[in-house]
C-alpha cells in the first residue's frame, strides 16, 4: 500500500480486555499501527485480529507491567524501532480483586494493586517521555478512576493507586506542554468490563465502546482530562465537600470500581 504518511503508532497497555480492547478497536483504522500489550496471548491475539480486519496494522507483546524493568526495556525498544505517536497506560487491577474486608486488605493485595496501577503505569510512560520531548511531539494517556477522586472505604488501595495516578498526571502535564507533548488523564466511572462485572452495583454504567470513544477523543484533542459520566463525577466532587463523618457513612457501603 503506497502512502506518503507514515502510520500513526499507538501503544496501549491492558489491551487484552475491557476498556483497553475497546480503545484498540476505536483506534483501529487504515494507516494506524497498534502496539498492544497484555499478558493473555489468546485475548490479545483476538483484539489484534479485529483491529487488522478494520485495516490497522497490529502487533502484540506479552508483558507483566509490574515487571518494570522488562516493561521499560520493551517500550524503549518498540519506540527505538519505530517512533510512537501515542501511549496509553491503561492496565490495571480493580473490581472485586481490590475490595477490602472488615480487617482491611492483605498486604500482598495492596502491593499488587500499587505494582500494577501505579508502578506499571509510570514504567510505561516514563521511559518514553524523554524520547517524546526530544521529538517535540507525542500524546500520553493515563487511566485513573472516579475512585481516585473520592476514596472508597471498600477499596482503599485501589482508590489510593488511582489518586496517585491523578497527581502524577496533573503534575506532569504542564511540564511536558512546552515541548509539545500532551498528557490526558482519563477518569472513568463504571464501565461494563470484566473488572466491574464482579461488582454488585454499577451506577451510570457506560459501555466500553462509549468510554473508548470518549478517551480517544480526549487524547487526540490533547485535553487535560476526560472525566465520565458527568453525574458520577459530580457526585464524587460533591462528596469531597461533605463532613468526613457523613462521607464515611455514605461511602462505607459502596464498592470500588
Ligand atoms: N471498568 C471500570 O468500571 C473502570 C472504572 C474506572 C477505571 N477503570 C480502569 O480502567 C483500566 C482498564 O480496566 P478494565 O475495566 O478494562 O479491566 P479489565 O477488563 O479487567 O482489563 C484489565 C486489563 O489490564 C491488564 N492487566 C492487569 N494487570 C496486568 C499486569 N500486571 N500486567 C499487564 N497487564 C495487566 C489485563 O491484561 P491481561 O488480562 O492480559 O492480564 C487487561 O488487559 C484499569 O486501569 C482500571 O482501573 C476501570
């Protein structure tokens, strides 16, 4: 296929399921080269096949994002071979796997959540930032959560991990902006994926396709944030204005997502 424009290269972590898989399909089009990361080869292959049917080029790479040195080497070598335009750090642990019991959370569960949701996300984007800055272009997306806006007693480590991503994204964005590199913080509420399907209540649920379209449009438009759905975001912001005792009563029965 003769084309004067090099394909736009988009790397997505957590591309084997849920929001990441839907994001891959949203981006899949001719003259797009998707670089899809995950651990489950069968599901990742299936996502890549659909993307190819839509005219995109798609590669898959198996990696555990908690293995930060392997991940750093992988993303650097991918960018070295063919420069990336966009990276979305989306892989995460949540849902029932992140729910605390009456005695809190087992230490290994908390550490695994931070290893994936925080260290894994930073290890995805940090090695690419100097490369994007040197090229004076690039788009970065980081997936947070509305649970990062309003910490939930049902999932302390999940909420804290997403709040960490929110702070990281908000601090980095102005730093990168003068170099022409954009950073978009993606803040979903409940999205109908295997992660949230393990929860009992999912108010204002969005489909993964709708969430992916919203996320892609925000990343491509260089927006600072995409917070959705607005009603849940409003509720989270209002919750932060309540006295701590009232908030604790309201949220202690709620689950994380
Ligand atoms: N669904 C929601 O309601 C919701 C709401 C707010 C925020 N989010 C956030 O959205 C992101 C995507 O979640 P989702 O709902 O799409 O969940 P999902 O369907 O469970 O998918 C999670 C993805 O993350 C990958 N992943 C998890 N741990 C990994 C690890 N250690 N190394 C590499 N990949 C790993 C999984 O890959 P493998 O399966 O291949 O291991 C999978 O592709 C997460 O950051 C989540 O916190 C989701």
